[in-house]
């Protein structure tokens, strides 16, 4: 999934790629809300806003 990142991409876009990958490989649902964050937000354990640019 990380290979799909591009400059200016938003966290929710990468989250969407992750969920798509999981479902295309047999996953029925995610076990948790993905933590997709960049910069200082990457250190927040339960960051799930996923709405800012990476």
C-alpha cells in the first residue's frame, strides 16, 4: 500500500487503498480503524481522524 502514496495525498486516501487491498485479498472487514498519519501525528497511538495530508 505504501507504494501507492504520492505527494499531496490525504490520509483517508491511503486508508482507502489499505481497505481495498484487504478486501481484495479475502478480508470481510477491518478489525480496527486504521491509523494513517504522517509527521507528528504518526506518534499518536489512537489517531483515527485520517483527514489531513500525509
